[in-house]
């Protein structure tokens, strides 16, 4: 769905590249991008979304180069949920916020409203349609931002730090949405620091380190590479570490797997 | 010595129909590191804001009972007076940035300027916190050019520089990578060892279990429990409060393995490893 070749990018030429020599292909597997702050993760997804343009190399999205498309043209195909909901939210009611993107891709008002409400139901905000989004809690704002993008039904959905401020219930909602999108053959990508959430929800994991791809593979295989993870200052999920310390033969990703391995 | 005393604290936001805080009472000793947990809208952020006076002075609304921080009754003192005793790091670091300063260095100086600290002392403290939070390399950057993680470190630095005896932090590491989050927890733990009192609202239960002396479990604006991490996370009814225990506790509970000689399940990686060693061949 996405092909990234030899991608390099810098904000200021003098400070050196933020990303350099990235080659990646994305299929429909749900994918987590992990790595330290400043590794270039957010910059990378902004490039995918066409908000930034590559200095070198190219990104093909469904065989079209992002260089030749505007961010507006890409909006139907690629949806990005911002890290900070306040960067995304600006309308006066929850419903208008969720409808904004839909109206911009020229959907009729009636259909847009239905789509928006359907998406808001997924995140349990359908009882707050008339509320001012700025009166929502941080976790609700984040869910609203997710719903606004899901409503647009793009083929590629990128979530920048979706679990910020979420409690157990909020994480469950997000996990459910990711599952449903995957069933609909969408590509779900996320930038995330919550390794337990990665282990439980994403098939593929890519580790960024200092603007380069350090590891890429099935989540289980990636979390098995203890030494390389350490180099990128990333830790495997707690349960994986516990199993490793106790000398388990296989890499464990969830509590259920751990219990099964013991019994 | 009691650093914080809450007695029957009740609070309702203007126009709200239900109490955000409903008869909250607890006491915190000097130097304690308290974790505040509970599902969203349980009252964690509101309680944090009630410690520094934003509730009720900034938000207004209906208020009952009282909170004493270091002997000052919050309701009777201005936010400015309280800010000398207690500092708060906001949940969203973007909300905390003043927007009036051009560099990280000046941004951190903001609080210090406001309390009229002598220049030499100011410079010394800023350098200290830049180093503590590992953001020296961005000290001349514009705060709005920082990444989410750097911004959050700056927000924490700005408060620690004020050296308030009581630190209130609302999910201070939400934007940080695991290594960064660990660094910040260790730095805050270090401060609590030095005698600072810390109140932290947090969803990362593994961290709460590892660093906090006691845990305040909130539910619908009420105190559901206030006890050691081991006791709190070993509760059978924990899930009914929308809280999941650390992954180590969950696995030990499922296997029925408790800490030797106690009635509690392990809550940290180290304890779980120790408890499970004898059990797993």
C-alpha cells in the first residue's frame, strides 16, 4: 500500500537529517512504530501524510507519489490522528468537529452527519454531540480526534500516540477500533510508547533510532531482540521481560501466553 | 509531619450536575510519594488541581470541606501564595507553556522571575533542571518547536526549578518513551527521597507499583482505598474501579503466587521474578 524508498528529510539543513535512507514497504498488517523521543517517528508519518515533503527519495501511496499530491488530495486515502488533540480540534461542537473532514472531501451534509455519528458511537461520544470539544477531558478529546479520522474512512489510518491519557476502558475502545479497521482491510499504523499495547494489538513493529530503521518484523520477533532494543533505548513489554528473566524458551507477548506456557 | 490534609473535600464544576470530588479525606506525610489512580473522570485531575488552588479559585464552582497544604488552607489562600509551597505539572504540557517566552531557558525562568528569585540563584537552578531533565541541548530552542516528549520534560523542569516542597504531577510522562519515562520517575523518586512530597496522577500502574509509597484509588469522586501498592493491586475488586493491576500482579494472581509470607501478590518485575522462581521449573 505504501512504498518508501531512500527517504531523507531535514527541517534545517544545518542541523543534519532527521530521517535518512529509509526504505520500507507497508502491507495491510497493523504496524507499530516505536523508538525514543526524537527518533523521527512523527516526522516520518507527517511525510506519509504529505504534510512535509521529502528532501530525497520518494513515497508511493497506492502507486502515486506523495510529491505530486497535495495534503488535501491525500486526505481521502491517508488519515492522521495528531499527537496533541488541541492541534486537531477547532470546531464548536463535537458533531461539527467529526463532520469537518467529511464536508471537506465534498460529502453531502446528511451523509456526513450519519458517518460522523457512527464514528462517534464507536468512541462513546454520541451522547455529547452538541458539547464544545474544548470542554471534553484530554482522553475524550483524543477519542474525538480518532473518531473524526475514522469517519472519513481512509484506507490508511495513522494514530500518533493514541493511548495518551487513556484508562483501561479507553484503551479497550481503541484496541477494538484497530481490530475493526483491520477486518475492513485498512492499514492501521501507530506511533506509540506503550509496549504492552503494541504487544497486544500490532502484528508488525518497526523500531526507529536516530532517523533510521533499526529493526522491522513481526512484533514477537522484534521484542525478542533484547540487545538491539537496548541500543534504541526501547524496552520489551513487562511480561516479555519477566518471561525472559525466568528463562522461558519462547518470546511471550501477553499474560495469557505466559500462563499457557507455565501450565 | 503532615504535609497535606484533605477533610471532607467536595467540589462541583460550574454548570456540572454531579460532584467531581465527593467527600474526599486523606493525609500525606512529608516525603511521601503518592500515586493517584482510577478510571478517567474518577476525579484524579480535579484532585490535583485542588491541591494547588486552581480548584476552586480558577474554575469557581461549589466547594465544601477543606484542604491544607503545608498548613495553608487552599480555599483561604491565593494561587500565588500556594505556588510557593506547591507546584503542579499539567496533564497536557502544551497547556502549561506560557507562550510568552522565546526559548526553553526563558520559559523555565518564568516561574522563578515571578517569585522574584535573585538572578544568580535563577541561573543556577535553571542549569540544574536542564541537566536533570536532559534538555540542555534544546535550551535555546523555541518551546513550540520541541517534540511532545521534550515539551513535557520542559514542563516538569519549570516546576522543579521552583523547588516547591510539594510536587503535584498529572500524568507527567504520557508523551515520553519508556526510557525517558523511567528517567523522570527516577528523578522524581530521588526528589521524594530528599524530602519533597509528591502527588502523582498516573495510568502507568507498573511505575506506580515500583515508585510510590502509597496509592490513592479514586472512584466517582470518592476515595475507594488508600494503601500500599501491594495492598491496592492485590484487591479482588480492582477491575470494578476500571483499573488493571501491573502486568506482574495479573500474571501472579492468575497463577496464585503471592509474595512469600504475605497475603499480597507481587507488583514489580523484581518481586514477580522472585516469587515465580520457585514455582516455575
